[in-house]
C-alpha cells in the first residue's frame, strides 16, 4: 500500500525554494516533490509505509519551523534597528544637509 500527503506552506516561494535546493528529496522508502505556487510551496509526499510518511513529514515540518523562527528573528532585528537610529546613518544625513 502506498501513502500520500500534501503540505501547503504560504510565504515567499523563491526564498523557501532557495533554502531547500540542497535538501535531499528521495529516501529509501519515501520521496517528496515541491511545487512552487504564486503564494507559497506545495510539498507532495509519497511513501511505502506510514512510518516513512511520518519521517518525511517531520523532515519537512522541521524545515518550516526553522524557516519561520529565522524569519521572525530577522523581522525583530529589523524592528530594533528602526527604533534605534544608527550613528553612521545620522552622520550621513547631516553631511547631506551640509553639502
């Protein structure tokens, strides 16, 4: 008996695909393909048994969790930088006013 599952991840498809390029997609008892859609990615998983299906689902969801956490950290860092004016940027603004 074969098993099939599908995961849809909404987000920046180009960024996610770039990160996943090096990821192994074929295993002994399962494999998955990735379709790039306009608003995200669709993972199509096929396996020979439920244990292999679960392992492949875990691999994909681990990637999604890491990607999500890194995205949140990056957004938080950008927000912090926006709250604190950078001295170098401030100097550049002043020199632009002087010239």
